[in-house]
C-alpha cells in the first residue's frame, strides 16, 4: 500500500450523519438498501445505496448515526443516484458492518 500525505488525508471529507429514511433497493444487482442521511445545516440531506442487507433492514437503520465520505462526486447505482459513500468494515463472512460513533454526536461533525 502506498503512503499518502496528511494533506491527502485532509482532502477526504468524512462526516457523521443520521439516517432519516431507508428502504429496500430490490432493483440493485446485489441486495442493497437506499438511505437518506441528514448531515446537518452545512451539508444537508444526502442519499446513498449500500450493500448492508446481511446486518440491517431499513427499519433498523432509521435513527442510526453513520460515517460517510461526503465529497466524492455522485455515482449512478442502477436507477438511483448515490451522493455519499457510507463507511463500513467486513465481518468474518465479508458482509459490511457500518461505522459510526460510540455515542450520540451532533450530525455533520467532521472526522479528525
């Protein structure tokens, strides 16, 4: 893996947001969930599609705080435009577990 500079790291804008709406995305090639995430006044609401159906259903995601990259360009995922990339880690089976803060924090906070 190649090294990056601290300035490179600062270019990636990772923020905490709260899932305010989630629904199944059965049209996706791989099972996915569409999420609408509130990142506070500065960024507002953004949407994404994530392959997290092994550990989550839409009802359990609403109200959950998640970390996401908010400064990637939008990406078309099937018929859905994904505006942020939620972050997660693979479990022992390679299924994604979302990353979020240990405790409640204000939405929109930038990761340090």
